[in-house]
């Protein structure tokens, strides 16, 4: 197990005390979260509890890692649907709220909640009780309510802003690796 010196993303959000993160930082963290999510989705694993408390910071807060796979589910095939009501209420997808079967698009919903949280320093959906929260999740149009309308993590990673940053990070990594070979 690795020690995450920067704590979790929720702690980092709370430290901000209302001062927004800069856009570059948000995009870099979001890219890393997407890459981690793509890796587990490629392995047919649903995380089912993507939230700021389960995204850990290392390397002085520059690197993020997905954690807490306690309720993750391994699917037998890519299009298999899960049915268990799990997750943290503020990040639960509409299909889970409605007790419907779900797939990896439920993690994409949670990813959207994380991006909203990084940009605004608050949750996209709030309610005084679970029924009110679930109602808002199922009816508000902040995120795509229907799973079929949500992009896959692979299509998110093909967005130009993320592709360009990913390419720059890969170029930097190659330079670091080459330098380490010749020291």
C-alpha cells in the first residue's frame, strides 16, 4: 500500500476555503482520474464509489490515484449490468437512485460530479434528505441523466484539451525516463 502524502481530494477542496483551483490544475487532475478510470474499465471493473474522498493525492498533490475499491465489481463482460444499490449519495447516478441496472456509465456520472466539484468546490446536487437528493439527481440537467447519453471514458480522453495535456505529460515522462537511463 502506498502512502498518499497529499491526503484526499476532499481535503484539498476544503483547504481551498472557496478559492477556486486554477484551470490547469483541474484539467491535470481530471486527466489523471480519467486515465485511472479507463484502466479499471478496460479490466471490466466498476469502481461504484468514485468520490473526492476516494481520490488520493501524492507527489505534493500533483498526482492523483483512485482508491477504495471496497465496493468495486468485476463484470464478466463489458456490457454486463450490475444491480446493487451502492455508492455515496452525492455521487450516485440516476439509474442507481431508481434501482435500475447500471454499467460503467455510472462511474462516468460520478466523474462528472467530481469535475463539477473541482470547478465549483461544492457538490452538484444537494438535498435535505435522501429522497430530495435522489429527486434532484434524477431531474436536474447539470449532467446527462440517461446513461446512453454519457460519453465513455475513452471518448472523454479523446477531447482535444485532454489529448494535448496527455501528450505533453507523456513527452515529459519520456524525457525523465531517458535522463534516468543516462545518469
